[in-house]
C-alpha cells in the first residue's frame, strides 16, 4: 500500500510510525510545507493516561518522550490574591519542537520518507497513493478544498487568545485570573522543559478592545502581558513565536472520509486549549486509524471503521472542551464568588472532575469548599455549623417563609395515571413515598387548569372539588409523615394537548376522543398533529381566570409553593418562543410582548397566592433550534419574572419544536441554570440528566444552582435522598418514626461502605508519573 500523509505534525507522524510498524513493506511519505525544525507554539501537555497509550503503541518513541518531559501533579489556581493547589492530576509537558523531532527520528528509523518544504497543494505528488491522510492542521487547505464533501462547521469562539512562552519555571499547571483596568485576563500556563513554560493568554472581546490589543504588535502584546502578570513572573520574560491574538475555531466535520482521503487531527476536529487535549486528540486519532487498518486490511473498510468507531470518542472530548471553553468565556459571571468557590468551579467546569473525586485527591480543599458554602447559608440566617459543615446538598434554603431542609428536589414528572383529572392512590403512594424518602422539595406533575388544558386523558387537574380533595389528601399525607415541602405546578398544554399517553406515543395526537386545542399561533406540533386554534383575547381572559381559580384551590389544598409552567412548548411557553408565536397583536413580536401574557397570568396568580408562600416559574432556557429562545434571552425572561415577584426559576430547556437538536450529556442543562442564576441574580433550580448525589454536590458547591431536581433517579429510588444522607453522614435528615430502624442501620453501614470504597479507589488509582519520580528521588519538573 502506498500512503501519502499531508502534514508533518504529531498526528501525521505518529500514524506514519504505527502504520509502518503494521506494514513494514508499505511505502509511506509524509509531506510537510515547513522546514523540519520549524514549528509554532511552545509546549504540549499530556495526561498520564495519554502517556500510557503511547507506551502501549510505540515503546521507543514513548521512552524518548518520557525522558524529555517535565512532570507535575498539581493544578494551581490564582484568583483575587489567593492560591489554591489541587494535587493528584498527573500531567506532563514537553516542547512541541522536541516532540516533533522525536517523532521525525522514529519515523525515519522505520523507513518512512519525510519530505519537508514540499508543495503540498500539488496533488500530483500523491496522485498514485492508495491512501491519503489529510493531517494539515486546524487551517487545513485540503479540508477547505473539498468542503462541499466534508461539510466542515467552524465555530469561531468570541474570546481572544494568544500562545506565548516564558522563562518562568512552574511546578504546577497554573491558572491565573487577573483583574485589570480594562477587564479580566486569564493565563493558562505550564512548564515543558528547563526554564521554559507555555503561556496561553485569554480575554473577552470587550476587554481586548479596551486594552488596545487590536493595534499592538507582537512585542507590544508581550510587554503588556509582562505588565499584567508581572507580579507572578518575578522578572522573567514573556517570549513570542508568531504569537498573534485570534479566536479559537471549534471545528467539526460531517464527513471524515472522501474516497481514499481521510481527515486526521485538527483538520478533522479541534478541542479547546483549556482542557489541554489538542495534541492528545490528534495522536489518539492516529492510534484509532491504525487500529482500523489492523482490523481491516482494505482502505475502504479501514476508513469506514475509523469514521464510525472514532466519532463518539471525539465528540465526547469536544463536548468537554465546549463546556470548559464556555466557562472561561463567561468568567466574569463568577468574578464576585468567594475565591474558594471560584477555584472549585475552575476544577469542575468540564464535568470530568466532581465533588467526590476531588474530595479523594484534595480533602482539605473540599473541606474549605464545604465551609465556604456553610458560611453562605449562615448569612441567610441559618444556625449551621461552619467548623464541621454538612455537604452542600444537605444545607437548608429559604424561599419567603418556606424553609427547605435540603436542596434535593423530586422533579415534576407526568405520571399520566389520573382519571378525569383526579389524582388517585397511585399518586398518593408516588408523592408520599418520595416525601418520606427525604427530598427537601417535591413537585407535582403539571396539573392542568381545565379539561381542555390537559396533555393527555391521564393528566391530573385542579378545576373541581373532587380533584381538590384528592390533592389535599396527598398534601396532608406529605405534611404528616415528612419534613418535605410540596409544590403545585400548574400548566396548560396548549398545542401539545389532546395527545396519547406517553407509553402509547409521546406527543402523538389522539386518534379519537380529541378536544379542541389552542396556542399562541395556529402551528401544529407534528405535521399530522391537530392544528391549534389561535387563542383569542376573550379566551386569554378565560384561561387566566382558570389559572387563578386553580391557584386558590391549591392554597386550600395546603400546598407550600406554587409553580407556573412556562416551558416545553405548552401554552404559556408558546407565547414566549418566537418559533411558536407569530402574533401581530400586543402579545407577539418583541420579547417584551411575548412575555406579556405569561406575566399577566403570573401576576394574577401572585395576587391570590399568600404573600408568605413562594412562587416559581419553569422556563425553557433555550429552544435548541435556530431562531428560538437563547440562553441570553433566558436571562431577560428570568429578570422579568423576578421583577414580578418570582422567587425561584426552574431552568429546563427545549421541547418547544420537533426540529430541536439538544446537545445531551451529564448535567447538560446545568449551564443554563448557571447563566440565569449568576447573570439575572435570581435563585434557580436545575434539572436534566442529573443522576447522583455527587453531581448534586458538584452543582451546588460551584454556585450553578440553588436546588437540584432529579427525575428518573427518583422513579426507581424514592429513598435517593435518605441514602445520600447516610453516605455523607447528614444525620439531621428527617425520618418518619416507622422507618427509624432502617435509617439507623443504613447510617451505620454507610460509614463502613464509604470507607471501603474510598480505600479501594485510592488503591486502584495508579500513582502519577510525578509521584513515582518523587519516590525515586528525581525532580518531577525540570529545575530552574
């Protein structure tokens, strides 16, 4: 097989090495535009896990790499005059030039042909190649030449960054967050060889403009960075190497393969520097492509395997990078945080590190996080311990006169099990068991304000005396047998009404027995759904009255809290989203107009709901569709409701239109809660693929929400919260007397179980290379 590799970076060279080992008789040529010793940037960084991969696939290059690398274990975070150091991370750095020379030498040893200063635009050079590997970097000319086929998406991020270096030695991966007269600057820095460290400087576009960096030369930019970070540099110089300020491009391609051509490395997909995965991703691409050829000898078969088998892992890495870069883009959102909480947010920003695993590697730091959180709770007027605080999820919170004992919420989940809107024994057991299970707050499913407001025939309602009595029975049970508060969620299905039960076809229209439905505009949900009637002015008044009457009934039933459902494409949400509201009257057009009717309903309910009881609103913080509600608009929506007296914003997303394309993942909706909470300055509840107590503590401790709602975990485990209390030793959790013996036993067992698990995790975790070097008496970092 004759192979041409376009681009002599780490991805192309490493694949050449692996393929030559697999097929020694093959002809492999690497074509590189630049000289052999010419490279841009300074250092590259890998984790210990990545080095383990290199050791497995090519021992000679691995052995040379580890001899040249600088190792460190700590992440150091500098913010507002404080430094927080977290160990156990296992990183290593190396000069990019050194890495390339190592890979060049190894490829040459194996018989790979390396052609430098080659005209790689001349495809006649490799017209007879059986395989063409396109590894020509983030600005790939070949990707752009065949853009119609590869269909690249390039998302230029707003922040400006530049890649520089310094003579400053570092003993940790270092983040510095520096306030200036122009705004915040961030430094991402690490050592890669003796007396050399990489420094990536980043700032938002407004700060960039105010600092005048647009008009500064490379040398002037470096001088300004020396001035800003001089207190840390201690007289060491900032170095440059084509260190221009630019926007980071997040690159994705719909296709990676075109005939015998395949994209590799940054040409295929980029990962933001804040998670240090660019070179790692590229070299692991090379490993994946090699594995594909090892499993399938034909070019066509191997490339098909590569594209299908590698894509998921790349997308996971890119998702983590996306989450991380967004955190850095909005760092001003957290600038007023306590430095300890801020540092915790830095560590947990990409979701790979969580409260529990950070507690294992840095117990003193997480103890400080717990104390900081407890101090915030004390400032709310609660007499909680700061010296020996309980974990964040078991700290109380107050909304008006309602005190919630912990931050765990049973999310509103439709059960579709009512008859004529009346909750029955199923609902009594459902809500009662989850309340006795220890959650601080339980939400009802969306309870409909009229027969025509129902989603399905199985939805609960609150428009008559029988329903009110049934709900009162449930509320009374919750109050008599738990310390849990219970919130009534009221809503109107709008255009998503008259549909089948979830397990019969979610959101699909009824084939018989349907009723007339209405919406902000006459737009069906599915093409074959019933077309809703555009609600008239008179109907708006009628529906508002129905909400008010349901709220009055909810108060008589004894609910502690009331929520207005303005999300998921239901009636009130259909007014808010421009995708479902095409009205030309005072209720359509601008966001102010689109919010008018939901706010009118909220105001009318607030008037009849007792002043000492809180109210919340559920919103879709994004429609996940072009032209729909965005996170920035969600902030404005939250502010508007806060001005009208809302106490909590329940932040969900999507389900507005069928063409929505959510980006799923762990805690995938939490960034929207984070944005609403910290920009609108209103208490929030987050929800969405949150499954563990560890995640609950991570979200709360990082200041991303005030309550955490869990749905599916509570469906299969009503005692989720009680078990978590035992695990974390939160002995103050309320337990009904009938269950005391069980509570006492799980608390006793959990002490031993937790200790055993943590000891097992510590033993199972291999020592980092930095730790091993220290044990061997070697310096883990190159000395100054």
